[in-house]
């Protein structure tokens, strides 16, 4: 069963609990800006603990940076796998299934290199 998640406003140092599958992040009840989801396991610091709020913000930024790096590393690894498969197919004799597989691999490579858009 899904649980509620904590959403925080770093400007006001306020937390709001909402259903985790909500379509939109809730707005801060004080300033009206979008709140940031921190999940349900991360403890919310007290409003007066400015240093803890700064640490929480820095930790979330670092986690986002790591996620982006991991996604990029995975994209590069997949690109190398697809390129090796393409080289192997191109070295084989011609037949309709091979040509179709080459076309499909080239499409997948193109999607991977432009961020998955197409």
C-alpha cells in the first residue's frame, strides 16, 4: 500500500505530507512555491535548524547529480553494446532479417544519442 511522502519548501523550511502518487507537487502553504519531494524515509529537520536544512538541500542536490551521472553512464554503456552488435551484424552476409536488424539498431542508436526523442 502506498504511503504518504514528505514534501518540503526550502525557502520557508516547511514540510507537507501528501500521497506519493499525486500528479503535482503540493504548493508551500506559506510562499506558494512548489515543494520538493524527499520521500517518506528522510527525516524533516525542525524549522529552526538552519544547518540541517542546508545539509538536506545539499544531500538532495548531490543525489540528483549522482542520478544524472548514472543515467549518462548507462546511456554510454548501452551505446557501446549497440555499436558492437551493429558491427557484428554488418560483418555477416546479407539477408532480409540482417538488414531489418541493422535498421532497428541504427534507430535505437539514434534515439540513444539524442536523449530518447523521436
